[in-house]
């Protein structure tokens, strides 16, 4: 499975998960079977509320799931429309959330769980 995780800084698999999807400075895309990963810089991290566009940047990648610290309703709807599953990550690193995901210990994010405003990274 290919999982995309927004991070507050690039430290590879030890990158800390960002508190808000659209404002994340970068995204780590991980193959859960091989642990191979890529980092994508979010050139649109600073934007007006509701105008984040990282989904367009990531559209060329095949992504099965997203693990987020927080996400707005609009971004969640767009991710779900791609057929991907969106999970709430655990505080800490990409590695820690992936371990929880492989144990089926991460809850899915629903519209009731979304952010109404931007968080600091």
C-alpha cells in the first residue's frame, strides 16, 4: 500500500507529522511493504484558508491512503473522492504512524473530525 503523510520537516521516515494537511511543508510517500519512501515539497504550504492545493501536486502519484495529524473538510472530501482512505495519525514520526497503521490501530477520519481553521505546523 502507498501511504502519504504530511510532515513538518523532512527527516525521512523520522519526519514529524504535521498538524494540518494543507499547510504541511512536505509530504512523505511510503510503500508500506518495502518502506521505500519519497519526499515531496509542498510549494503551496502558505495559502488562504480553503485554498490549499497539495492534492493537485500529488495527483500523479498512486496513493492508497493518507495519514494526517489534522485536515479541513474540503481537503478531506477531495481525498476521499480519489478513493483513498484517510486515517488519523499518532503524534510523532512517520514510522510511528506506519507501525500503528499496520496494526490497524489508526481510526479513519470522518467529516466530523475535520479542522475548522489552520493549525501551526
